[in-house]
């Protein structure tokens, strides 16, 4: 999930922070993407209006190269 999409949904960084119970400063540290844990929280609090993206591979799995 992109941080910009989450901000757009809530209307401001302050409203997004309030929905998650965190500070605006914490959101400023995210970068372009919402961290996985927070994206799951946002999916829940928005009733699915914002969707957490599934990981590209399961944790602990190694990337493989095509032969």
C-alpha cells in the first residue's frame, strides 16, 4: 500500500495518524510504502477500503533464479 493512498483516504497525515494511534512524525519515517504491519491495520480500520498487499514470497523463503 502506498503512503499517498492512505493519506488521500483519510484526508490528511494527521487523520491517518489518529486512525492508527501514532504520530505524524512516525508516518514521515515510512518512505513511499506503508509498513506491512500498518497496512494490515489500515485494511482493518477501513473495512477493506484500503487493502494490504500480499508479500511477494513467504518469510524465510529464498529467492530463486531461473535456469
